[in-house]
C-alpha cells in the first residue's frame, strides 16, 4: 500500500471543498437573491445569508396571477418545458428501441443501409441546418406546437446506437430458447428484451430528460407565442439590463424554478445517470 | 443537436468490435415487421434531417434576395464571400479562442478535482453528488447565473472587483465579455468531465502505482509518468466532447449573456449562422456557413472514430 499520508488527504479534502464551493456558488447566490427584495438585489453587495422574502417572492412568481412574461405565468412555462422534456425522452426511447430491435434481431434487405442512414444523422446537428429545418416547420404548420418542439428532436442516432450496442450483448441462445418455446417477435420483445433493458432505459431517460429540458436554440426558433415558450426562453425574455423595470427578485425565483426539476432528476437518479453517462462508453 | 451524451454513444460504437458484426446472430424470420419497426425513426430522420440538410447544401450555392422573389445559381460564390469576409474570420477566431479556453479550463479543474476525489477515503459519494448537479443546468441559465454575479449594475462579485479599482464592465469590454462566457461555459462542463476522470482514474490498476511507489517515485512523479499517460484515452475523448460542446451547445450562453457583443467580440460560428439567417436574412451566406459547420462536425467525428478507440497511451 502507498503510505497513507494524512496531510495529503487533508489537502485533498480542502481542494475538493473549494471546488464544490466554486461549483455551487453561482446557484447558491441566485437562491439567496431569490429570497431578497428588489431593492436589496439592486444594492450590492448582497448578504450571503437568505433574506426574509422567500414566501413572498415564490408565491408572487408562482401564483401571482399577473403574467410575468408577456402575459404568461411561470407555471405555464414549466408545464411546457416538462411536456417537451418528457416528450423527447419518452419518444426517443420508444422509436429507437424499436429500430434497434429491428436492426439487431431481424435480417432483411437494406438493413445496413438503414443503419447507416440513421447513423449519419450524428453529423447533422440542429445548428448546421437551422434555416431549412425552420422552413419545413413553417410549411408543416408546426410553429408554436408541442409537436414542433418535440418531434424533430426525437430522432437521433444516439439512443438507437446505445440500444443496438446493448442488444448485441444478448446471447443468441436466449433468442433461440424463446423461439423454441414458441415466442414470437412481439412476445420476445415484451417479456425478455424490455425487462433486460430496464437499466439502460432508466439511464437514457435521465440523459434525454436533461437534454430536452435544457434546449435553447430549438424552442427559440419554434415558438413565437409566449404561452408556448419554455422556461429557459421565458427567463431570457424577462431579463433586460437596459430596462429598469426588470423584476430581478422574480427573475431569480424563476431561475431557481428552472434549475430545480432537472437537478432533482440528476441527483435522485444519480446511480442510473452516472451509469448511463460513463459506463456505456466503456 | 450535438449533445455531449451523443458523443459518448458515438465513442462506444466500436467497442467489442461489434460495429460491423457478422450475421451469425439468431434472428426472427419475419419479412415485413422490421420495416414497420424502423418506419417511425426513418420517417422523422428523412423529414427533419435529410431534407433540411440537403436544402442547406442546395441553398449554399444559390443567391436569394431577402424577400424570396428571385433566386439564381452562383456556384461557390457564397463560400468565397463567407470565407473572405473579415467578420466570418473574426468569428472563427472567436470560436477557436472560446473553445480552447473553455475546454482547457473545464478539463484542468475537473482533473484536479477528480485526482483529489480519488485520494480521499471518506465522503467520496457526497463529493460526487455535490459535484455533478451543474450538469443539469441549461447552458443559457449557466450564463445568466454568471451574469447575475458579474454584471456591473447589481452583481456582488462585479461590485467587489470594481471596488478594487479595476474597471470591470463585460457589457462594454469585449475581452471581459469573453472571460465571462468562458467562465460560465467551463463551469457548466466541470461536472461532466469530473465524472469521466473519476471513472478513468478508477480503471488504472493500483498495482502499477504501488510498484512505482516502491521504486521511490514521489506523488507528483507518479502522476505525470503513470497516471496521466494512462488517462490519455479519457483525456482525448473529453477533449473532443468539450470542443463539440463549446462549438455548438454554448449558443444559449452567448445568446443570453452577450448576444455576440460587445461589437462582435463574442460572436461564435453558430451564433453567426443564426444571426445571418434569422436576424439579417442573408440566406445564401447562412446556408454556406451551415455547410462549413457540417464539414467541421464531420471532421470532429472522424477524428474521434480514428483515435478515441485506439488506446492512445499505447501509440
């Protein structure tokens, strides 16, 4: 064993704590600000302890009745974002598990062509095809719809590749045994493949939920109406440095509310999240 | 959209040599069913990926007036104009500085923290939990958080900086704006890199490090001669992921914090495509820029495939 150096370990703890303070500070600061009144926020430096306006600010932001962002309440924005994140996560998992199933467990003409067609889309991120995609959305009448927010982000090769990779590790004997016992493709999928994929699905769900929740460019283009906006875009619209009327205390509250759901998902589903992120790569 | 996870899955593509597996697998005999299963994904892919991408390529060789009244074929003129445009070259430079700075800072800090986390015995799990959650923060919000801290009118840290007499105003000074968005972008990426470095460190055989310790190598020497070279595959992988992140996923930070300004000091390539296409309505140029970006993505993906799976530390 390498000599156990208590001083070295103490230094390690100290550096980690400093690191965590740096990582946590911007969010902590915003939380503090969200419990202060507008006047306190505008008069720096801010105290490092929570102020006394927690309930006041949070209830004003959540149930204030007044539409903060162009007539739309925070609850509506959170709901839109939730629909978008869930839609992308669930939709992506569904269509990619099906296509991976087709590619791995069936032999049919054009199999590899289809695989490559899906695979190459890795090289076509939204950013490189913004304008033409936007035009298509306009032509299809999908601006300001949930379909428009969700559908184009649903197809991507990533989830398909992950499932494909996992399916490849399933022993052929299992398929053979299932077939001998008279199970058809649907039965095999439902009773054997799905239960085996549970952890992968959970891991992917966390990653895709975060992906959907944190989208920026796409909802920015896809939504004109304020009531179809997502929380991140809404937040951006609330902030104006030129305008003296920005209600910073409510901006801070909205910021915390926008961060909270995905952070909770990551922290509570940490086991699957880390697994999905790191171990699929090995 | 290129996201960090997408790149990971890409990297996992060739593992176990299964990428082009032979067809010795046991399969189901159905003829029609596989097409039905593939249909949803293929339909979405065709409508939202192939059709717009081909449109981008098509438009990149056309010149259209902003009202869409007339269009003419101009060959590679759009590319020539874009590549000769000082504004484009400026945004290329901005993107490079931004990406390199973001990747280096995010990776260096994450590596330091991961090495420290590898050393401690107690509290590993707590440190990890406290370290990972910025991953869930949207890039645009990460930018706003840093703006709250550092904007000259109300940010507490900006107040502290200014009280030392330094003229801090990222809304007016381009270099300071760059520092601000690099900080926000790197801050958000630390947690991601941290997880990968921790996993990479755990996979290094302890016997190697012990052998070096017996031979009298000190801690610093052990790190640079054994740990760091063995981490090379992780480091290289993260380098590509962080570059892709800085290129594409940071659009939100720039749009929310600086809007490409002041001047054009923080206008990255992706921001310029958006700005030229949607704000200035120069469609041909925007399309040409899109195609150039496409080539950059293909390049990055190719580099990744070529080197990531080859264990870098052997070569």
